[in-house]
C-alpha cells in the first residue's frame, strides 16, 4: 500500500492575554488537546501567541529561551503532532526576537526568527526586536517540507520566493493582523486574502495562516484564519472568534499544481543571482545588511 500523501492541518485561532504566559499556555494546551482528539498532524498558533502582540518595552519581561520549561510543557503535550507557537525569544548575547518554534515529541524540531519586523503604520517592532537572518525548511510527515513566515515576512515577496526554492511544500504563516495596523484606506483582511491566494497559486504551495482575535492596546484583531490548497483555494476559514479549523492538505495537489504551473522549476536562479550581484555593484548594500 502506498503511503498517504494527505496531512491533516489545523489553525488555532485564539485571543491572547498580554504578557501573561501562564494564561496563554493554558489556552495552548486546551487547543492542543482538541486538535489531537481530532487527529490533527500539524497545528499552527498565531504570531506571538504566548505573549500577546503589544509587548513593546516589556519584551525583556516575557522573553524566554529555547530551553525554557514552558516550551517543554507544550512539546510534551504535542506528542507526535507538530505544533507551531509564537513567542519572544531571548537569543545569544541578550538579543530579542519575534520567533516561532515547531514542537513535537517533547522537543523543538525547528524555529524561525522574523525576518521583516513590521515597522510602519501603527507597528514598531523594529524598535524592540532583532532581525532573523535565514530562510530554512524542515521535514514534516513525508513528503511534506515546511517553512515559517511570520506576518510581515510574507509582505517581502523575495522571502516567499526563497522559501519555495528551498523546497517548501507547506508554509506556516502565523500573524497578528489588526484592522488598524497600517492605517489609511488599507484593508488588512482584503490584503491578506489577495496575498495568500496569490502565493499559494503561483508557487503551488499550500498555506496555513493563523491570525488572532480580540482587542489589545487599541488594536482590533480580525481573525479570519484559513487553510489554502496548492491551487489557492480556501479549504477552511475561521470567523471572528476563538476557533479551531481543520482541513486535509493533499501532496498530490502540490504535484499537479507545480506540474501545470512550473513557477519553482522555471525560477532561473542563476539569472536572479546575477542580477542581485549587479544591483549590489550599482547601488551598494545598506549598512544594516552589510553588518550581518
């Protein structure tokens, strides 16, 4: 018998209590219990799900390391399900990051530091967080490989392109999107709908996007978490309250989508590499990148 190419995915849309790790931990444990009972294999929580979003100057207070017992409790609860949670990470030399970690069978199996901290509109993450440096993937249930893009990471198309070329066939997208985030006439729900459908369709890449709900320091989070297939079709979508949504993602759809629209195959990495090098020669590299 051929192994199944289907993975049961879920998004845990929750409200978060600002800077209360214990209260948020209990919400995570409850959702993990529900997901395991439903036979879920991969579960995604929102961005900064363990701390709330507007931590600001309190980041030092709520930051934890990768070896923190709190993450250990979640990893144990996950069992053989892959659970991705968001938190403020204290890394080497007291550097603080907006991070996500994938937990399974009592340990961390992958972690991602936000590459594009949102510092525009009503958002000021760049004031508090260091910037991640790598686009990487990790193995899920074969044949799936996953990557994580945290919220504004997805608004840098080059990062999604790199993730696809690194072999991503299922993308986790934890976000904290509020109606007031950008300001003006920009609609966050409409913008996310367009972006998610585009990326899924153009790269033949299923996505799990999990947003949070509730209000926090003047921001109203609109929920709308969803799971999309490799053709950009929505398989499951949440409303405006706390909710667990579940859908089956089939790798066969990835195969068919990428065969019919071979964006990854035809990416022409040599041309991109040449043109980036030429651009660097012409305009230079910003100091913030050069220091990396």
